[in-house]
């Protein structure tokens, strides 16, 4: 699920920190409990934290491809 995120970040010349979570760590439960919807991927951009790959792609597309000054609320249309 993260392949598209990696490709977009690489295409736009961005660096990122990736933390791979082992199944053992995930099954311990504390990380899963801290994630919205109990899902990964989790993406942090400053104070903004997003979950679900399509939401993250939409945010990256709007901030990296269509202009870095795009308002963060656009990642969460009403």
C-alpha cells in the first residue's frame, strides 16, 4: 500500500523517514490502538497526521504537485 506514496515522494525529490512495523510489534496492540481506524499507513507532515493510503496520496498530491502552499484542510474535504 505504500508503494505509490514512495513513488510520489521520490518523483518529487522529497526525503522521508519510513518505519517498518513487524507483525509481532503490530500484534502487541499498543501501536494499533494509537492509530485511527486501527490501520497503517500512518503519515506525519508537521502537526498533520493522516491515515489510509489514498488520503495520504491526496494530501501529497495537493501539497507537492499542485503547490506547496495548498491549505492543509483540503486533505479532508467536507
